[in-house]
C-alpha cells in the first residue's frame, strides 16, 4: 500500500476610509487553548487533548482564545503535525507570555518544515530548497529559501540540510499562521528559526519584551504596537486574507480524489492507493497560462525525492488540467506542485 500526502489606492481626499475590522474566521469549535505557566517544554499534539483538536486534520485550528503561560514552551513539530503549515485561528485574544517554537531539533523539522538528511538513511535534505548529502568530509551546504516570497503565499517552512558523512543535517524551521479577531499580545517568544516562516494577523499586535524570530516574518494589523521582530525578511502591513485561493491543486491520484484542503499529515493521509506500477496524477489550475507544464515533486519517507512534469495545461484560463505519470514508492509521500513558467 502506498500512502501520500499533499502538500501554496493611494489617494488624497478630504475624507476618511474606515476599514472593516479583521475577522480571523475562527468558529471557536476547538475551544480555548490554554497552557499553564511553568510547564517547561510541551509537545503540541492534537490527539493528546480530549476531545482531539482539528478532527478533520486539515491543519486549521479554531480556538476561542489562546494563552501560553510564562515558563512554558509549546513545540510545534513536523514529526507530529506534518509538513503543512500550522494555522491557529482565535475569535478572541491571543496572549503569548511563554513561547511557541517551530525550530528544528536535529533533522526533525518544525511543523510545516522539511526533514534534514541522515547518514544512516536518506542523506539528502527534503523540501524545495533541500541540499544533497555529503560525498566527502565537507559539511553539506545549507538549504536555500529562494522559493519563499515576501507575501508568504503560499505559507511554507524551511527545507532540510543534507547529511554529513556521519550524523544528520538540520531540519527546516516550521511555518505558522497565528490570527486573532481582536489582538495578539506578545511578552514572550514566537520562534521559527532555520528557514521558518511566521505570519501574524490581528486588528492589533501589541506587547513589550520578548521577540518574534524567523527567517521570514509578515505581521498584519491595523495597529502595530510591537516592534521586536528579528529575521532576514520582515514585512508589516494591514490585514489581508487569511486564506488565498491556490491556483494549482493536485486533485486526483490513481483515480482517487484528493480533498480540496489536504492536511499533509502522515497520521491522516489525504489518500491511499494500491498500485505497484505507474500512477497517473492530475492537477487542476486557475489563472495559470494554458500550455504551462506543472512540476510535481514528492518526498517519500524511505525512498527520497520523486518527481514528474505534466503535459501542457489545457482547458480555459479559469479552469485547466494536466496529468503526469509517476511511480510512487511504498510508504508516505508528501507532494507539492509548482508551475514551470518560461
């Protein structure tokens, strides 16, 4: 059996424009998320909470409020939550007095990131910017992150470093979207170092002390009352949409329909197939020029990287399709698709 998981007016008048308040879209179905003070390191696992959070496993959590107490570090890990970004929506206040950490631990990535290589297994780092394992005593190159754009759309984490001749490469930092319909108050820390991406959205982002640290940070609010951001690319803006339509979707694999919002979590695969031969993968696109080919890339847990390129897109600009053939190795595979533009 093969299981796979999918993985992106300026004017001057004598008048005032009043923007509508930002709404995170949380329906509150996951209740209040509260981590008490002084718990030390706590691995966030939706199955450890009764009743389990995010039952549909789409990676989107609907909280009423979020509170992380001081002295408590909540770890969002890729081996628990998968490669899809962690998305926490709150109807009310988000208060971070402790820490939310999506940094890698050795080859293990943060949630939304990709694994580092291991000399005892897959030596190459995973992800679109992953690097090759060492063929000599030289230290493998660090992953690239040029696939991440400043709008963080799609939101994606860091890639893995290839393994040295003995040991493991570093996994990628995670990807995290934190949104509140009221405000986000930070007196603690939110971290997604080593290639990670953070997107914060609220009517107000406030606080003092502490810090927000990631390679890529986008803070969106009407009131920006917080300034302790540290990273390579930091952008502040007014609130945008929480979710943007994905112009490229993998919709069918080996005649198995894929959910419209795949979860990219190996504990809840988006589809299961039984086929030892070549498998047909179909992608659907909108607003991608007809004739464009789509690169489909997967990272299998035992085999490593697999990829194929579709034929040219056909249909209309608003709704087009294309297919490719791929032999998918047994086990779990995380897929991504990207347009190959000239």
